[in-house]
């Protein structure tokens, strides 16, 4: 094994606390096999969810996608104005809800809602799907743009680049 890569949605939890939980669990297992400090570990988070990366590079993802490009302006307006999603800092969206052990509002739920809410432009249109649209849209993003708006994404990318460039 050359790398252990853990990736998870942060769901508005504290990144450092979550990272330490993963590291503790991984190191406990590695220690059982005398492999501690022998395998690089990268722990990365989509904050608050992976869809933040799509929001961060809206113009290269949703705005260009066949299913959404004709209605993306109204979707974006609704997400920004009604849902208060910060397109320039999407990792800051929402707050932790202790009872739900997750975000108070879900970015992915709002993306879905933006494609099905009552609006003439949505009639007969494609409903956003986390399982099929998210992976497709992620292939369209420009990591350099997302890195500028998402500090945790930037940390993940830099760690991956460092790993790939090591001797």
C-alpha cells in the first residue's frame, strides 16, 4: 500500500476533530501490523459537502452542463438569494446541528430543489442527482478555481500533489 486516502463529507463538523478521529483509527490498525508511520495518509473533506466544489466552479460545471445550462442562471440566483449559498466561499455554508449530527441545511438538497422548484423553466427539466450528476459535474470543474474558493479543497489538492511528486 503506497497511500491511504480517506475522503468524506465534513457535514459542518470541525475538520481538525474529524481528521484526528480518522488518523487515530487508521494508526491503531497500522500499529497492529507494525506499519505506523510507514504508509502516507491523506485525509480530505468535502466541506460542507462535495457539492461545494461544483458551486465554487459553477461556470465550468452547472453553467455548461447540458441538463442545466438553459436554467442555470435562475438556479444560481435562487441558491444565492433564497438559500444564502456563498458562491465565493461555499465551504462556509450552513452550520452544525448537534441533533442531526450534520449540517442544519444541506447543500445537495438545495441543489436538487433548485432543479425541481415550481418555476416555468423547470417544467420537464432534469432533476439534479447526487449519484449521477455530482460525479459528472466534478469532472468539469477547474481545480485552480476551486482551490481559490475552498481552503479544504486546496489543502487536499496540495497534499495529493506533494504525494505524487515525492521520490
